[in-house]
């Protein structure tokens, strides 16, 4: 281990998110989904059974469908998640450099796909950093996301003998600056577009069995929404917390976002605003599923106005939050 008692230290920052395919093609999606869906943190079914399903069915059907969805949101700079992650990384780097910190080197990495966490760790260790602070951009902790990132970080260290100190940041679901940034984004949207009858907080879903096994994700989502509703002065009839992006046949955490929007449309709710607080950057699940598919469901069910509020992305108050999270460890 490095001696942390001498002089000014060189700190490495590893900023991570879920990941993205390299291109919106079936072959690229097959590679990406194979890595993602082979993670035992994500799918905890018996390996022998799940591998038959994954390689026999899913990877023969889903890549083409997913590629079509990705093509609908792809940009000249790659996927929206990659484009925004680079913007976040650049803005955060500038903010850290301007605050008289110890020497800091920031690397962006993805849990699945490129640039990989292993690549980021290797590059920071080659620079001989004394400490690596890992910040997974998941406000709410789940074994499927944050813990999986920890697995990848610690796994990457197996390739090295001279290992710097590792500092793993966790959930920030109730951090005052996170709540404030979300509230500000909603207030900004209302000021520009007006306020709808209902506000839906839509989080990525999780199988109910994972929650029963002890995953704190659902509770932290509800904690976030409770704090945010208080900050926005919402009443019990103004809003709802729901969960999206489920697949397969088993029961997931409810209420489901798509079923909720259909029900609202059928029951006379004419306008809704939807925000996805669990996503730190807009991606396929927010731009294609939430902003397009779920809008169609609501309108076809009788709704008239559906407004998607973007993720925090590279908003200044969001970058300030990330800087504070890292600053607390410097």
C-alpha cells in the first residue's frame, strides 16, 4: 500500500454510470446485453437455467428491438447517456480544479460497455494516484447498480500489486443538494411550461424478490420522493411514485408507471408531468420509454397533455452536488 502520510496526495476520481452500447446495431446490442444480463447482481437466477434463457432466447430476439429503440435517440456524439456523461465529467473536472483541491485526475467509466471500469482503474494506477474515489451516479443504492459497480472496481484491482487507497461513495438519495437540484428542475419546468394536474416520479423498477431479500432501493426511492414532495409543497393527490422498465414474468416493485398512466388517462386526468429522479443522465429508459412510449399510453388512454421533465444531466446545481460529494472525501 502507498504511504499516505507524506506530502500532498494525487487523487483519482472514477465517475461511473451504467453503460451504453458502442453503436445502435443488433451486434453491438448483443455484446452489451450479454455483459449486462450476465451480471449475477442483475440476474440472480441459477446460472445454468438463466444462460439457456439468455443465450437461447433473449440474445436472439432483444438486440434487434433494442437497436431500433436506440436508433431513435442516437446522436452524432453517440448515445445520449455517453454524450451527457462526458459533459458531466468535463463540468465536474473544471469545478474540482477551481476549488483548490489536492491534484485530481478524473476518469469516466461505465459498468457495462466502454470505457470500462477496469480501463479507468488501470489508467489511474498508471498515473500513480495515492487514492481513488469512486462515485457511481446512482442516487439510490441497489445491489444491481451500486454494489455491482463495487464488484467491478474490486475485480479490476486483482490485476495490480501496488494498490492505492479506494474510497467507494454510496447513495445520496436524501442529500439536501440532490433534493434541491431536483426541485429546481421541476420549478424551472413549471415556470416555462405550466403545471399539470399530476406529477409522476418514475424510478427504474426492480424485481420484488430483490426487495424482500434486503435490497434498500425501494425505501430510498420513497425517501427521495417524500423529501421532494415536501420541498415542492405537494399534497397527497398531486403526485405518485411509480416504477418502470420491468421485463420478464415475475412480479416487480409496484405501482407500475405504465399502468398508472393508463389508469390516470382512463379516469379523467388530462395532464401529467413525469420526472425520473433515479437517473442521473437521460438515457434509453427516459428518452424512449418514459418520454415516448409512456406518453403514447397516456394519450391513447384519454389524456391530453404529457410533459417529460429531463434528468439533472449537466445542470449547474447537479454538478455542484457531485463536487460536494467528492469534496467531502478530500
